[in-house]
C-alpha cells in the first residue's frame, strides 16, 4: 500500500533541492555583513575629520552611475528570463548590455576618484573622510568588478552557444549577486552622497 508521501510525489517528479541557492544566499549575507561594517564606520566618522576637504566640498550625487547600475539590474533580469525561455538571441543581447552598464559604472567611479585625488587632493590618507570614503566606495566597486567578470563569462558562454536553458539556475544565481551589488549601491548612495554631505 503506497504511503501518503509517495502518492503526493509520484516517481519521476521528485527532485532534490539545489545546494547552489542556499550557498549564494549565505555568500550574500556574509558580504552584506562585511559591507555593513564599512557603512557603520562611515556613519560613525561623518563630520569627525579635523581637516578638509570635506564631503560637502567635493562630492556630487553620481546620477549617471546610479542610472547605469539600476538599469543593469533590469537587463540582467531580462537576460535570465530569455535564457529560461530558450531565446539565445536575447540572452546574447541583454548580457553584454549588462556588462557595458557595469563597466560604465566603474568608469564613472574612476573618473570621480581621479577628480577627487588630482583636483582636490583627497586620498585615503588625507583625513577620516578620505579613509572611510575610499574604503566603502572602493569595496563596493570591487564587488561590481567581480560581478562584471562573472557576467562577461556568461556573455562569452552565451555567444559560443555553451549557455543553454539548463544553465538558467546558474545565470539566475549570478543575477542574484548582481542585484545584491545594486542594492548595496542604494545604501552607499544614501549614506555617502546624501546623508554624508
């Protein structure tokens, strides 16, 4: 006589849970805690620099950077959806667009840093603001760089035909990381460029 469990899950329909999802969730939680430390340090030291330059003197709101990063969350989502649907042409379009938007964000950050260092003399050793600013924004940019590398690999696999709908879960997990990086940027934007000024 079949048990209730076997009748609820007929043979062939049962699949073990993927270990990838909890692993990525754990990674994101660990990274969020680490980035949270930088955020708390930045908030703690706001206004405690003994000498300039100060945030209000040198920081502007990075609107273009923000638009690029938030738009990239949309494009990576469209790429994953296209992969699930088996539309390789759209996957091969949306993934490189996401990479380009990520690179545009990094280029904007590099331009900002160049201006801060060359025009305003703000380095990581100038004052508490410089130390906490470069640590927090730099750590976020490092995460964006990792995301861009992963997305570039996915793009190469998509263009070579190696990325198939059966790999959709892996692409989705990369997109989770990318959405996390974008969410962290909202926190950084609020703390550094809005509250911290």
